[in-house]
C-alpha cells in the first residue's frame, strides 16, 4: 500500500524521539491536511491553525498509533475531529455556504475561492502550476509517462516497470529525472 | 550530477525506499535543510500534478516544528507503560482470569455430592455428551451422582431447557413419588434414559 511502509518507518522514529521524522510527515501531508480542514473551516488562517493543532495532536498521540491503519488515515481522523471540535467551540455551522460540487461552474468557483481566498498562508499559485505543467510538457516521453503513472495513477515502481517494460531501477531513475527537471523550474518560485 | 541522496529523496516520496536506505536518509534529512527543502518541493510537484490546492506557506511546517520542539524530548511514552505488543497478551490474560473465576464460581464447591466426588468433576465427566445408561447396571452411588448432576444442571440451565427428569427430582415429593424430599427418586422409574440423553446431549 503506497504511503504505508515509509510512514511506518517514520512513525517508528518519531516514537523513539526523532522529532525530525515527524517533520517529514508534516512536509508530506501538510497540503492534504490543510485542504481537508478547509472543507470544515472556511477561513484560511483559521484552517491553518486547526491543521497545525491537528498535527500537534497527532504528535502527542503518536504513542497510541498502533499501525493498524495507514498513518494518513489516522491523521485524517484527527484532523477531521479537530476541525469539528473547532466548529463546536466556535458554535458555527461546518460550512458558511454550500456549493454544489456536481455543478462544474460551481466546482470551478469553489476551487478559485480556495485559491484566491487564501492569504499568504495558503496559496494556490498559478505561477507554480504553470511552471510544473510547462516542465511536464517539456519532458521526454519516457520520463513524463513514468512520473504521471506514479503521481496521478498512483502506481508502484513495480507496476510502472511492468507497464513500461523496463527494470524497476530504470523507473526509479526516470521518475527522479522527471522530478529533477520540474524542480529546476519550481525552485526559484518556491524558495 | 545527481547524488544517490537525490534519488533516494524521490524514492522516499514514493515510499519505494528500503529500510537501510531509509535509515540513512532519515538521519541525513534531520540535519540537511536543503535536502529537506528538496523533499518538500518534490511533495509539491505531486500535489500540483494531482490538481490539489497548495499550501505554500513554509511558515506552516515551521510552526508545527516549533510546536513539536516545545514538546518533551525523548521516546514517546507508551500508554500505561505497556509496550503495544504486550497489550493483547494482557487482554488475553484478563479474559482467561475472568473465565476461570466464572468457572469456579459456578462450581458448587461447598455442596459436596452424595457420592463424595467433586461436583465439578462430575460435570466434567458428564459433560454435554453424557449418556445415562438405560439399564440399572450402574454401580452403587452412581444414581445419586447422576441425580445430583441433573439437579445442578437444572439450576443453571434456562427453564425451557430443563429435562423432565431434573424437574421431577427437583419437585417436592408427592404421595406417589418414590423417595423423599432429601433423597431423590429411583432413577429407573423417574425418567426415560433417552429423555435425559436428549437434554444433556444438546
């Protein structure tokens, strides 16, 4: 199961007192968790605070994580509960407005709202998107296929190797090369 | 020229790193900020490709890091001082203890059977498949022991499942009932053996 083995290793290190390992989990899941919290808490700065609180709760409760489920599943539950508790404490409805996500126009609107409605804390940068998309378009076919199969289809290296009829080591190399090329475009924007 | 570490960062994002590689990389990531920044950017690439909204506030991770740093250092305490692998063992031990207590509390320890044999033993010997002999070839003391068994069984079994025999021997003696209130009736005349067998065999 993707996300499970490495996460388990990281969790093991956190339990032994390695706070840096928890930092890696934060870097890995911060986007997902903030996005998740924003389903409940519309205000971006509040959502950031709630997400931050969720991560801290997860850290404090790490000793109770037995690994029966994937770490992200466990973290997801903590984030949801933290967001709900936040709403209860604030005595507010879960969402301030309703959007029909089945309606493409409204779905687009909701995305734009998320993008624009975020101050410096939560930013969906068109520049970054364009940079990544340009970089992807400029990749050699084999690199582009490898990284898209991984990132979008969620295939394992072994599955990609089978699909592309090449060794697993080649897949690993192609995916890295693709990321390296994209990262060159991304680095000046993010840093 | 990419270093092996760069490859490993990419593999780490994909959870395709083996344990030995992971240990070394985790150590390195703990003190190598540029490497951690690269890890973070690789994570962003994935989010962008999946069309997810981005959190580009580097201060977020910093704030969480500061929050975690203010937590007590050292290995995280396990719950109640128990290792996770001991918890199921403890649970089973408790369950076994409860079962034992229940078993012994159900045994009529203070009321010894007429035959002098421990009632628990009689129940164990009888068990659910105990068959009452149809003939009167039982040895001396055996009928009392069997009746005691039926009486005890009747006390603990639901009413609907009591055998005819156990009800008969539990009732106060009538004028035409053989035996007395203290002494159970004659096994041969009280109930057919197959009735008792049918009840106890269930």
